[in-house]
């Protein structure tokens, strides 16, 4: 057995990249917001991170959110900060958009649209998944 | 195998926190190890010392208490989630001029960096939704 260098030993302790799955609408409960806070923290730490918006999570990306009417902070404004934190691998489940009659053109942040097979492979290839 | 468990559910309101507890208990019984229990979102309520259950009902918070003590587990609450929900240790109670603290003493108060680090250090990261 060959001995590892220090760098290799450190690498072996890091268990893969992170996939964050956002499945809930931006308002009504704080889950989406607290999930987004994890993504921003992970981005700030330089973690290799991918974010998937799926099911009701696709509402988080919709333009024209009037959060002030709910006396809440604007979720989209916060989500828009993701690329500034180095989180630019953003994916959307196309079927979730279609089910909700949301036009991809209505999404304001640059995202990649994934079909069912691509969503499956995203889940299959990632070591760690955090779901909100 | 080395696990970290993320608990997002409050005790009693839903089955989630109790399921997370049973899962953790089972993996320890199987000889696996727990790197960290991360209580986030409504999960921070599991750390409150003030919850009182009727004597003929199981208290999830008490179950956690026993398990964490028995195995000396690293149990933490996210500070942002905890402050917003009124779960404070004595330091935070003093800092925000509150009359009392309610976080059990063996829970550490940490930032989200500790969740990300737990993900990096664990073979498995298991989330129990709210």
C-alpha cells in the first residue's frame, strides 16, 4: 500500500459535492428561505454545489414576487444572489414548470432546464443531498 | 459508516423528529457512528428544555436527551433558526437581554458552516423534513 501525501489525505476526507433540492414554495412557511440560506453559506465556503428546483420549488424562481405585501423579504432577491456566492449550477425540473403552467421565460435567474432523465442522473451521481 | 442527520421537524407537531430519532438510534445500534446531529428550521425546538409531555406519552426531546448523553453525540442547533424561534442558550439570552434560557446544555449553538462541514465529513447525510 502506497502512502498518501497530506493533500491526498485531506482530499479523501471530503465526501463529494453537494446537491441541494428545493421542493417548496417561497412563502407560506420559512423552509424555502432557510434552505436558501444553507446554499448561500455553502457557496461562501467554496463547496462544489448544485441546486435543483423541483415541484413547488419552481415557484421560488418566478418574477414579480411581491413579498412586501406579506411583510417578508423578497425570496427571489435572495435567490438572485446565488451566482454572486459562486453557486451558478442551477437546475429546474421542466415537468414541474409544465404542471404549474409556468413559462420558462418567466424565470429570472439563469437556470438549466432538465428533463426527467437528466433529473434522475443528477440524483444518481451525487453523494450528498440536502432537501428543503 | 459515518452519518450526519439533519432534523427539520419540531417534536410532537409531526412524526418527523421522532422518525429521525428512531433512525439515529437504529444506526448506532448497528454499529455505525454519528458525526453530527444538526437541528435546523423547526427542528431547533427539539433542544428546548421547557417542553413537558404527559406522563403516558413519549417525549421525543427526552429521547434525544438520553441518546445524546449515552453516545456523547455532537448535537447542534443553528443559531439563526434557534434565535428566531426563541430557543436560546444562556450566552444568547444575556446577549439579547432575555429573562431566561431554554436550550439544553449539551446542545452547541453553531452556524450553517457546521452543516456544510458535516456534509463534507460524513459518508451519509440524511435529512428528515419538517
